[in-house]
C-alpha cells in the first residue's frame, strides 16, 4: 500500500513548521491538551510514539517520568529537528514508516500517536501491529483529524457563508465514500485517507482493543473570548482523540 512522505517536501515542511509556531494554532489549543488529558501516569513507562515529528511530545513524556520513549517517523526532516531540539538519553528516534512496525520486537506499556493516522492507508493493519507491541493491559492513545474533516478534498467549499462572508454552517459531501483524498495544504496533492467514525471504532474493536474514552475537543468560554475564530468547532469537530486498552 502507498506510503506518502510529504513532510520531507521542502515547501510543505516550512509551511507546517510555520503554523506550529503560531500562538493560536489548533494543536496547542485543542489537540495536545485533549491527548495529554487521556494519558495515565507516565512514571517508569515505556512508550512508543508513532509519527513523532519534531519530538516535542517524546520530550514531554520523559519530563512526565517515562523511562524510555521510542519515536518513529517517516520523515528525515522532522527527525532532524527532533534530534536537534528534543534529544534525550531516554529517547530513541527511528526513521521508519509505521506500516513496518512489526520489525520492532520490544514491548511497550503505552503507544501514542498524535495526528499521523490520517496519512496512513492501512489503518486496520497498523492497529493489529500496535496491539502486538503492547504489554498486557497496555494503553493506546491517539489523535487524528476527525472523520468529519477527512472526508473533504479540493474543490468543495467547506462552509456556507452569508453575504458578508461569515460562516453559517458546514457543507458535507461524500462522508460515506472512504479512501484517499487529495488536497492542497502548502503544496498540491497532499494525500490523506478518509474513514468513517464507525470504521475507526470497528477497526479498533477488530484489532482487539477496548475503547475507554473519546474526545472531540471544543473551546472553553475563556478560550473563545481570546480566539473567537475557534467557535467553528461548535459546528464541526476538527480532531478525534481516543484512549483504548489492550
Ligand atoms: C501532523 S505531523 C504530527 C507530528 C507530531 N506527532 C506532533 O503532533 O507534533 C504528522 C507526522 O506523521 C508523520 N507520518 C506521516 N505518515 C507516516 C507514516 N506512514 N509512518 C510514520 N510517520 C508518518 C509525518 O512525517 C509527520 O511528522
């Protein structure tokens, strides 16, 4: 199956780095707090981070007491930053696609993945490999773009707007058509994979996981006062965050 490495495209990489540096980026405001809220006590834990990117999360897991963290990513450029900015004796960064996880023989207490699965075509296959790498009772916590979001592709307007351009409501099409989507994000032809909510849940169950909790993060009143543009999240969720147990 196809494995895309768009984060090694220079234009994409610089664009992505730029938005992650912005103060009001949705990762920092919504996705990361939701993901962290689902983590157990990390003291003494062995953790595998899939699609670890710049390694910021890996470093945070060590700060929270993890004994060992293995961060894997398909992108050389992302791992270069991880090595430079988030190196630690307790962290090992490995360049590899998560589709090849079965080459890893070590077992982990916790597998975590932040916003990487929507780039993966064979989600069900990867879930089975994650299950095999977890110790009994181990936890699997991940975020992905919400299935409501992954169904879009270029050429379809996401919002219906009033005459002043204000967003009124979300347009939805082809939610039930699963598979590859191409969109323009910094560069043309960025491939992501759309799966419905039920496919995500059923794939977890088929791999043997027990789902413990799901979060679709929304802004608090306080946050809305500071960043009113994020009221969009009351129309449609951007992220899906899940905690499951082996
Ligand atoms: C949106 S970034 C998230 C990075 C990091 N997890 C974070 O939250 O800051 C997605 C990451 O997933 C990686 N990725 C995409 N497809 C992958 C694959 N098949 N195997 C491993 N990593 C992949 C990308 O290279 C990129 O670093």
